[in-house]
C-alpha cells in the first residue's frame, strides 16, 4: 500500500512537472510569432505611409497587442490554477518597484490625456518579497485603471497598514478618477472572466482574467485583494499582505530637502498629491499655490498644462522655477529654459531627481542651472557600440537588428548558443543580446560557458516568456539583465545605457 502511494505521488509529481514544462513551451511558442508581428508592424509604422496605411498598420498592431494580452492572461491564470507559482523572498526596493510600473504605463496614460503618478509612504519599509509578482499585481491593477479611466488620472501607491516593525503589513493601492465599481460587482470582478457589465469585454477588450490573477497572487501572499470607492469618486483597488522587513531596512529614505519649502503649481489633483508627497518624503514642506502666487517661494514646481498646443506657463520670479513635463513634451525644454525656468522634471516624477533639481537651484540660484538630463528625454548616443545578437527566429532577429542599427550600433548575429560562444571567443563586444530558447545550446547554457571562461561582457536575456522564474534563471546563469519580447525601443535604449560605458567601448576595426 505504501509503495502504491509513493508511486502515485511520484506519478503526480511527474505529471505536474510535465504540465509546467508544457506551459513554458506554449508560452514561448505562442508569444514568439505574436512578438514578431507586433515588432514588424511597429517598424512598418515608422516608414513612409499615407494616412490610410498608417491607420491600417496601427489597427493591426492594436489587434496583435490585444491578442498577446489575452495569451498572457490565459497562461498566467492557468499556471496559478495549477499551483505552479512559487514566491521568491528577496529585498524589494519599493520606490523602484512603483516608479517602474508608473513609467512603463505612462505612454499609454499620456496618450489618453491622463496623469499617472506614484507615491510610497515614508513609513513603508523595504521588505523581503517577490519583486516580479508584486510588479505583476501593480501592473495589472494600474493597467486596468488606465483602460477604464477616460479623464483625470491614476495613482499608484504603497502604504503602511500596520503590523510590527519586523513584519509590516503593506497595502498596494491603485486609485483612479474613472467610473468606479458598483458594490454589487466588487466580488464578481475578481472572479475568472468577471466584468462589471456584460459588454465590458467587447467595449474595452480583455479576458476578465487580469483581476482574477491579482486575487490569486494576493492569496498566495497570504493577503487579500479588494476594491472600494476612491476619494475622487473612482475606484480604489488594493492588495494587502504582511511581509518580512528587509534587513537593515529604514523607512526614512533620506531627507535631502529637510527644512526647505517647495511650492507646487498645478491644476491637476493627481500631480499636486504626488508632488507634495515626494517633497514631504524628502523632508521638505510642500505649499500649493496658484498662478502668479509665488511670492516668498524658494523654488516653484510648475506643471505644464498647455491651453492651445504649446502655450508656455509663466516663469516664477527670480528664475527659480522648475517646469514639469511629459516625455513627449521634450521639445519644450529649451523653450522653457529660454523663458526663464531654471530646470525641468519629467512626469511621472522621480523623487531623487526632484530633490537633485531643487538642491541645485537653492545652492547657486542662477537662471538655467544645469543638471544631467533625464534619460527619458535625452538623445541616446550609441554610435559605434558593438553588439552580438543571438536569436534563432529570423523575424525577431531582423526586428532587433533593425532597432539596434537605428540606434547607431554595429550588429553581428548568431543563430544558436554554439555560434554565440564561438563569436565571443573570436571577438570582443560591448553587449550581447541572448535569446533564452535556441536549438541545440540554449541561451542559459551559452552564458554559463562564456562566464566559465572569465568573459564578463554584459549579457541581456531576450525571451518571449513573462514568468518570474525565467528572469531568475537568467540571472543565475550569469546574465546581467532581462528584456521581454517584443523589444520596445525605449526599453532597449534604457538597457543599452545601463550596460555600456562610453569610456570602455570596444573599438571597431577600421
């Protein structure tokens, strides 16, 4: 009897592992062609097309992205249902986590005319947790908020909700100015295929699985998910759970603006709330003001709110104004400097950049104080960068190669792990983009071989999979970073900037 039980247990374990491998394989096989379609349509849209052709290309890309979202939701939910998700326990930087989600969603939000902001309560300590799963929770909630909100904005935040210092309870919050969620629908929307109204899936797209995934992840964390009415009348979604405090975690993340008053001029309540929270978290005092009410202000943060295209906001007296702009407003930076502003900040705001700009102005107080440009608006300069691209899929290889060459990179290709290892033994590169799954020697094995030889060239994984364990496997193999397909040009630029040093670039043979 005991032997039978053992056999049954072993068979079940084998079946479970087989099921998990099937999901990984399907994830790769389904996402890979979709990524190619999305990427190539993106390249097509950047060519010379007439109005009708651009509209057709954009419609096709929107449809492909919608299909990819459905595939992602279905695969994620299937894995959660099968109990195949394990939660990591590693230090999580809460600010980086929330800021990253806000910046990832900002293009879509700004395209709709929405503000997207983030905050982390000063008393919320960094914790041990699964960064990837927490990011997925916030991304699903915030993406849902952007989808259903037509005017106003979206706020992503983390709050301390109690608990002892060694095991704080954190609340991950996303609130919006959308239509809200009726009381009778608040439980239903967290169920599989649940919608507020029957036609929501048709009108807004989606499977109705995004919030179901959030609910299962919250339960997996030993917490709960819910929704209530936001102060602005929209929806306030939350996930609440207890976490182990990270070693040496300090709720106080520094007070560089201690004792300083910073004035905030904005018509948008989301911008005012988040900007004031950042100032206060840095130790400063935030004072909301109206246009022209800047008397006695050391520094004034002015939100650019164009009335008729490119109308400029009035500069505060004394040249101590900082203009708040969206990334797509980058062309206004120099105009505002000429207009009397001392600097700029890009929305959604970064707390460290805000403190840096304010300190720079108060330290010297000249007009046109210069600090380093935000990479979200800085012109990338990757000319001459030597990159090895290891990718077996010809469509995805063409896409990545085209994007890299448009950034000025010199690109060599390899169609397998063996070819990549041979290329790195023969020549030096500034960066390697390595597909995880290739025939023969895969990207993980190739990376291990290269690292065993002492080669420290930065290697970035390329994968169609979106599972956190894939990212973990990449890092454990010796890779430096991870890029999900389809490769986004902005994310590619950020990765190039992160992992290449202009002073130590490989010199191309003349």
